[in-house]
C-alpha cells in the first residue's frame, strides 16, 4: 500500500521550509510545475554539482556541454521523436479523467472508493490513442507550420549533433563521453507524485562514444559506476535496485537497457536509465543531415560510427529521492523530532550558528563567527527561542552541524558543535571551525 502520509508530510515540509513551491501558486498553481525555494535550490544544485564532479571533473575521458533547449526541427524528425515520442492515452467518458494506458495499475480512479481506472462498474474507458509528449511552439513572429519548433524532451540530442565539435575541440579520442545538465520538457499525460514526474524538469545525461564491439563492456562498467554514485550520495542501498527492460519494453533502437529504481512511498520507480543505444542516433543524424558523423581511428586506420552508452538521470527525481530517503521522525524526550538526514555534502545549509543567550558578548562573537563561516560554507544565524527549538529547525532543514557560542567560548575561544544525527556534542576551536566543517561536508 502506498504510504501517502509520508509524501503529504514531505510536500508540506518542503513548502513550509522553502524547498519546493507550486508554480504560480497565487493563481491556483500550474499543473505539475514546481519552483525551488532557497533550501531546494541549494539541495538540487548540490546534487547536480556532485554529478558534474563525478562525471566530468574526476575523469579524463568526459567533456562537458551546454546545448540550447531549442534545436532545428529536423533533429526531432531524425531522432524519431516527431513520429514516435508518444504515450498511449485513455479517457474515461464517465469521470473525464485521463490516464496512461501502460500505467493504469499505478493510477487511481477519481471515484470513491479508491480503485484503479476501469474497475468501477460505471467506468467507461476509451481505446488507447497515441499522444505526442513534445511541447510545440513557434519561432519568429508568424505562427505557421513552417515555424514550428519544439522544447527539447531530452538533452541527449544536443550531445549527438555536437559530438564532432566536442571531439575536435577537446582532442579526445574514442572511447570518450559528453556530459550535460539541462532542462527538458514533456507534456506528460499523468504527471504527479510531487516532483517525481513533472512537465518541466532537468536531466543529467552522459553519452559515452565507443567502438562497436566494445559497447557491452562499457555498458556494464557504466551500470556499476552509476549505481555506486547513488550509493555515495547516501541513499539507502536496500531501497535501490535494477530493473532490466524486457523485450516488450526495450526501445526499438536499444540493445540493452537497465533502470536504477528507488522504492518511493508510492512504489518502485525509475530514477536513472542506462542504455546501450548502438549507433542508431548518429546513423539517423548522418542520414538526415547529409554530414559524415563517423570517427577515424588513427591507430587502427579505420572508420566507424561509434556506438553510444547513455546514462540519463533526472536532477529533480534524484533530488526527490534524497528528500524521501533522508526524511525521518524520531521520539526525543517525549517530542517528535523531524530530521532530514542528508549526506552532509548535499545538505543545503552546513552549519547553524547560535548565541546561547542574547547577552554577555555572545551575540557579537556569534555574528562575527557566522559572517566568517558564511564566506566558506553555507551557514544560517539563529538567535530566536530556546536552543532546543533552534536545533529542531535546523534538523528539519537537514543541517548537519549546529554551533553554539556559550560562556566557555568567551574564556577559551571554543564553541559547542552539536551533530544532527547522533545529537552528541564536541568542543571545537572557533578559529578552526570552517576547516573542521569543510572536512566533514565536502565529498
Ligand atoms: P518514465 O518511464 O518514468 O516516463 P522515461 O523512461 O521516459 O521515464 P527517460 O526518457 O529514460 O525516462 O529519462 C531519463 C530520466 O529523466 C528518468 O530516469 C527520470 O529521472 C528523468 N525524467 C524523465 N521524465 C521525467 C519527468 N516527466 N519528470 C521528471 N523527471 C523525468
């Protein structure tokens, strides 16, 4: 049974603490579009930064790219998206709701009691019809068919059409990869589950170009590396698993595909796909553009169109995963403590700084310390209410360390550092604090 209570609590915490808000809320909200508030933007940025460091900075064989969202419309014809980027849509003539025919088992009929669509005697579902998920718009002042362009539904095509530019500019050799983080848009039929499935989202995609024949080995290597990345993000390994695409699910061009799935309160769902796309994309763009997209391997004196192993993760979905995985409630001294136990490297705020009381020079010391710290790590100053209350507010924001300036600080220059998870305390010299925190929050 789906744990909707946990999702409700998380959505409400996200709004209350400034992680995620509904888009255009004062106008009643825009369906499945969300805005990231002060804490959310830091969290998502930290997830993306970790990905970029692991995929680009830490490797010699991957280059970064930032391609435009708008692309020549022929890209989407060649890629197969105009003809085939569709989901099967069914309407219910009784309640007027719409569902994805392939996800009926995950959907709820709006009629009570709660059942799957089609299970009430009054349900009247239409035959499935195919619905293209690409958002269309017009380029230039005239709204005519010749001016139609699309908001990209994936970032990958920007990588394929630039692969020779990157290769030449960077002097890489196959095997090598191109990584990109960017917005994608899909007019999803049944978006939902908060930021799990939205109409505007960000992808973190890497396309790895290899010699045909070397693809199977690279595919296995990338599967291993990507699962290890999610583990290193601090996600509970027991809630991660592989899902292999069977013959009915496999895209027609793919040789093999695996999803990394996470056990959300609403069930096991994909957070990242690893695909062996063969030479399908480059062959299609070569044929449609008339430009040669093959690679000359000087050492072997041969030409070939590279195969591509793709790793494609949603930045918003992974951010949601970190929130769900981190959320916990504990009973402490008869009260419920809500904690977001993030991996310290992705916590939006690394340290809360408090004066124990608002007198005896403590606020002055704490303010100086806070300003000094803030230049080096994201920090938050709080002097309102009892220290216990301030701890709880930082626990809810996922802040790993709370620093209290107290009477002893004024005598020996040390501060109390309280740890979020174990709630134990240390004393640390204030002048070494920034380095102490960095050491524990950088990955
Ligand atoms: P699904 O089956 O959930 O629709 P998909 O197989 O179409 O996903 P891909 O095209 O493989 O997804 O996209 C790669 C990644 O992009 C997904 O693993 C997911 O993390 C993210 N993603 C795809 N669609 C959405 C969306 N509508 N909202 C948020 N993230 C998305």
